[in-house]
C-alpha cells in the first residue's frame, strides 16, 4: 500500500481545491445564464370546411375508325359525313387503280381489299379543361404492349427463301411512329367552363426500302422491272406469311391532366 506523505497530501489538497474552485466557477457561470420569462398566449377561434367532391376526371372516347383516304381534312368526329363506314382493317395489297403490268390488283375473295396503309382514329376527351397542352404531351398515343415479332421482322433487313436458298432483302414495310414511342396528338377544345377536346390521329404504315417506299405492284412494274418473276413471287409470299400471321394489335390513347 502506498503511503501519503505530508508533502504529497498537501499537493493533493491543492489539486482538490483547484478542482473544487473550478466546479464552483462553472456552476456560478451557468446560473447567471438562466433568464426567466413568462409566456403570453391568446386564443383564436377558427372554422374548417371541406368542399363537395366534384368528379371532373377526364374520359377518352373513341368515336370511330375510318379509312384515312375517306376523311382527309376532317378534324372533328361529329363532322364525319353519313355513309362513311367504320373501318379498322389494313390491307397491304395493290391499289385498286392498278390493273396493268406484271403485278396488279386482282380480288380473289369478298374479304380482299385493295391497298389501305392508314387508319384514322376519331375521338374526344370529356372534361378537357383539365387537359395538359398538346405540345406538352397532354394527349398521346402508343402501341399497347410489345411490337408483334412478325412486324419487327417485316420492317427490318433479313431474307426470304428462293428455291430453298435464302435471299437478302430490305424492309418490306415501315411501322407507325406510335409503335416506336408515344406520339403527341393535336386536339381542338370546345366549350366554356366544361370543355371537350376533339382529336384525330392517323396510324399509318408505309412501304419499305425493298420497294423504294412504293407499293410493290408499282415498284416491280417500274424501278424493279428487272427483278426476276421468281424473286417477285418469293418476296410477296414471304411478306404475306409474315404479316398475315400478325392478326391484330392495340394502341392506347392517354390523356394527362395539367
């Protein structure tokens, strides 16, 4: 056990005394910082009220599908004349007016139609006072789901079979822009407080690079006149097999609030 000598005890007393003085100093300083102040308050009555719920949700309505060639210039569904039938079918055939040359229009069955590459959608949006500006993407159209695989093949470079041998080809068709990304739709507003937005949009296919972007029946009678008939038949059958297997597809029209 260590011993505490008189000298070391005196030293410890000094240290203890300094520590105690320091502690007193801290307490004294801290106490001086406390300022007492009584709070003041006043009651103020308030009222609260919830307004009635007025459902002004937008609604997209499709008024009809038509051959684009029958409704050129028509901007409003209600202006579509009587006698124009609803039409939602594409036809990648020769034009009805093409009745000469190596490849021409020839109806085989009642369901065969001449060329129709574009279908026009007419519709309107109810409660369009809540619709974002067209330039800002207030109304858009986009293919629903994935692009049909056969249409992807028909719109890209590939090959067809000729007497068992693959032959190189370019795209048979070009796909509508709304198959690739959402496209803005222009619309016209009508009404005062409650508005209706009328719109039309043409979902259009085009002929591809294989035919210089022309109908094959025209191409093979002009720029493609030197293409052997065996190749012509093989390509047309290849295109038929690809596209007829597609069946149908859907597009989605979306209205975005402002």
